[in-house]
């Protein structure tokens, strides 16, 4: 498909044009909500709140994902010849590789040593969020294959037109990766751990699927997590008061400062999502001696619970596991959600009933030499990820007599 510059800052051909929007505000809320997966209504593939207009606009309006922080909006709008919006890609011009969770620092170092310039690059993702979701967004009613192919071709054309080194579509759905691979993107894999709700009615139903020794260990861990007089509250909807956000933000800042040096999210961001999407948020809060001492934030989709940030101001044995993993399973079972996605990495989740899952991303590297080197590396990396997944799959805590 031939691409060209139509002279108005667009990349276009006779069938469609790609416009680059400097912020989510260049879309109306209704336009964004017309894409599959971005709202609870009319979703064929399930609602993912982390690609909602409310979430992405809060990241930008709060100043968390803006040019100053190295996340300059470069969102792609695919329009037909009549100007009708067909699809979009949430995309950012990046001056670093922080907050992505798919690591390319080695690629950057190698390219810079060879005399290239890796940054800026294009990052197609949800900032600071290692959660799989739609990246090639298609307006409902449009032909999915055609629009996705146009978005993939448009992303390559924009990358080349800007003269940047690369475009990276991370934590993408497999259906998106297939389209991107067909357009010449390189396929990368990684590992996460997810809980799958096999129609359990209670947590005890889930425990019954574990080997006896693992089941006893899980019960003991949960008892000990609450042994210091700790109780757990689930806060969602109208329970998400500014006081609750103050408490959670204190946990987030304390833990985030120790882990990353500079937490990515600010206090205003939490107020904005509390105002705009409170029914899609679950705060799991641990209370001791009349005050909250730890908590974790989760986002509630139509089929999945997405675990995100955790923090605490008191250290208690096993409390992290209780608040982040066990309580998430409890909530998913109660709400009849199919999956809990508990964030990036963490083999310790395996012993707590979370199973290894392969994650996918796609990468367009403009420079032929760098592209060839990365392609060779990714072949070897994919084999290693596959081997590790097989190994971990053999060491789950589930009863062997339940396996097929």
C-alpha cells in the first residue's frame, strides 16, 4: 500500500488518511467510546477499563503521561476519504524506556554505540500499565481486518515520516500481533501469571483444585497475613472517597519510591479516575488499629480483574500476598470474573494459584541493521520464553489428577 504526505501533516492514500493527535483530547469521548473494548456496552471482545477514555485522559490531564515526563501523545486516527473515523492507536513519542515493562534498553545501547539514535521512539501502549488489551482500535461496525491492516501500515508510515528509530506495540492481543507481523513488525514474547476462574462458587472450590500440601500452605499463609489484628475492606464506587485516595496514595508513594526511585503516578490522577470510573475500580485496603496500613488498586473489566499498584506503610508477613493475590481471587469469584491479571512478572504467584501466560508485543525497527540484529535476538528469546512456560506449567500447585 503506497503511502504519502498529503501536505497537511497527514499520512494518506486514496482510501484513508492517518492523522496524529497530540492528546486524547483530540478525540471526543463519544468517538473513543465507539471503539470495541473501550466501554461496557456493545463490546464483542470484553471491556478493558485501561483503554477507556476516562483512564487515558486522566493520565494526560494529571500530567503523568505528557511531554514533560517523556510520554508525548502521538495517537493515530485512521479516517476514510470522507473523514469518518475508522480506528485509532493509543501512541506516545518517547524519550526514554521507563514505565513500559517490555525492556529494550539493550537495543538502545547497541544502536547508540553503533552511531545511531534510538530515542525518540513511538510507544503504542497504556502508560505504566503491563496489561494486555486492544492496541489497534476499530470503530464498531467497520471491517476489523481492513481497519487493523490500515492502522498497522499507518503506524509504519508515521514512524518513517517522523524519522524515529522504531515503533513498539506492547502488551497487545494476539489478534493485533498477527496483523502487525503481516505488516513487517517483529514478534516478541514474555511471561506473566494469571488466575483463571473455572466457574468456582467459593474460594474453597478453588482450594479443592490444589494439591493437599499446597492447599494447607495457602490456608496458613492467609491466616498469618491477618494475624496482627488486620482486616480487609473492598472499596469501590461511592466508597472511593478522597480520604481513601489519600491513604492509598501514601502507600503507593512509600513503596514506589523504594522500588523505582520516582513513582509514575501523582495524586491528581487518582482523584480523576475516582471521579470518572469509580465503578471500575477496586481498592483492597488492609486496616489495623483503626487505620489503613496497606492497599492495592485493581481495575474491573467485563471479564477480568486487572491488578495494578500496591503499597504499605507497615510491614506484616504475607500481607502483600493477601492484599494483591488472594483477595483478588476472592473478588473475581464473587463477581464471576473469568481472569485475574496480577501485573508484570513474579514467579511467586505460581504457588498462589496463578498460571503462566505468554504475553505478546510487536516491534517495527526502521534501520535494517538494527532490525536484523533484533530479529535474531527475538528468535532466541521466544524459544527461551516457551521453554520457561513449559517448565513453570509443570510446577503449578494444582492436583495432578485434575489435569488432562
